[in-house]
């Protein structure tokens, strides 16, 4: 994964064959695959996410009160351990092996959280590639290595230039299959129109089209920028309108995949049960095989695991983005994860209840 929030490098490959999703249930039964410590930590973290003031103190102010060692230990036992794979290669390797054993596919991620004009020490960042010393990851090298480059979407004032560059890279490298993918944020009012226009461009120019479909992660920042700048709000006015936008975009893309799964491919990047269930149902109706790699699912490490595990156990290709790095380096990433969980409290409540139920089942030694 390159850059902030989702420039992913994904190894090509399919999922194991299994029956389609008529029996797919998100009732928490798959949480039996988790250890007792994972259940307890997840329950603690999601409870804390419901207390915004306490979360901010825990993630920032407490560093000065507790000292670096105690503060780091506290985060490793809570937010860091929940959302980050580790700091060293052996630590990350343990997380990777655990995910694979649970039927999940790991995507190594660089948890960069920065805005235009901010400098990030240790690397020179640009559109389309990441350079660190002599090590450079670019579309030219990605194709040679057999990996896909998923370019994330950003703030609205960045997206036009970012999309233009990404489409140019698609036109250059996506001749036989989609190596370079673009991200579309469905909370934007013009998302469906832009998606349709880009699909039409790909068809006219004859290049393959890869899409990561998300709702969007910068709602508070976009609304603040809109108020400060005095320009029209680019976002859908309600959560329901955003959900409707996501489903319309999802249906359009699934129909394109069903027509030609070699030239159009999709990653359903959502923590929303309704969207995941809809995608699974439409895949079955359209005859899209789960084991061909044309449609896969993506979620963040430590979030919505009852859905991720259910998909993995049913044989769907489900990727978990696994950030890595030192506690101090990933602090902005942890703050964002806490903010995102606060904004989707309904989903958190269900996952929290499922974790508590499974933990009590074990403590009481129930079957």
C-alpha cells in the first residue's frame, strides 16, 4: 500500500472455491476463531471509541503524563494492538500468519497520514510511486512483480489531479488486465457521474478498469473546508443518500464485471454489512465466481472482523489492510481509526455485543 489511507499493492490471485453466499451470516459465530485476548482487547477498544474525549487523551495527552515506555505499553495493549500489525518484521509476520490461518488475505500498508504541503521524514512521496533511497515502487516495477497498484482517493481539492494521473497510468499499463486501480468515494454527490464517465473513457481507449469502491473517510474535514471556503458542499446530505450512492455505483460495477471480469475488476472496500450482503447477492445473481479474482472485499485490520471472517470462511477473497510501524509513527493513523469508529457507532455496537457474547460463552464454558 502506497501513501495515506489506501494506496495498496495487492498480489494477484484468486480465492478458494466455495458455495455462494446464501448461507453467509454475520452473527458472530466466526469469532470463535479469535483468541481470548483478541476478544477482550477488541471489546475494550470499541468501548473506548464511544468516549471521544477519553480516546484523544489516551492517544496523545497521556504520552506526557505516563512517560514514553508506559504510554507505549498502554497503546500496544489497546489501540495499537487492535489496528496495527507490529513494528518489526517478526511481529508483522505473526499477524500475517494469524490472518491467513483465519482465511483472510493480508495487505501490508504504510500508515501515512499527511496533507498537501506536509513533509514526511524518511521518504520522498509522489503520485504513482514511493521512493525510499534506492528502493522505488512504481507501476513499471509493479507489473513486473505481478502486483496491483490501488491509488487511494483524497480530499476533493486533490482528487481531480490524482484521478487524471491515475487514468493516464491506467491507459499506459492496463492493456491486458487492470494493474492500476482508482478509488471512488461514494459520499461525493458526483461520484456516480464521474465513475460512469471514466468507464466510458476506458471503453473508448481500450484499457482495463480496476476500482476500489469506498464510502469516504474525510467527511468532517470536507465539511470544515466547505464552511471555511464558502463553496457548495460536495458531499451527500445524509447517510442514507450516501448508502444509496454506494449501492448504485456497486451495481454498475458488478454488471460490468459480469460482462467481462478480465477487463473490469472491483474491490468492495466497505465495513457495512448491508453493502457486503448486497454485493454477495448480486454476485450470485450475475454469475460472478468468487474464486476468479474479479471481485474481492477489503477491510481494515481490527475493524468489522465478524464480517471479514465470515467472508473468508465462505471462500470469498477478503483482504485486511495491515499497517505497521513504531507507536509514535502510527499515532495519526490510530487517531483516524478512533474517529472513524465513533462515526459508525451502530456497527461498533453490534461488533462489541458479538465480542462480549463470545467472551462470556467461553468464560461460562458454553457449547
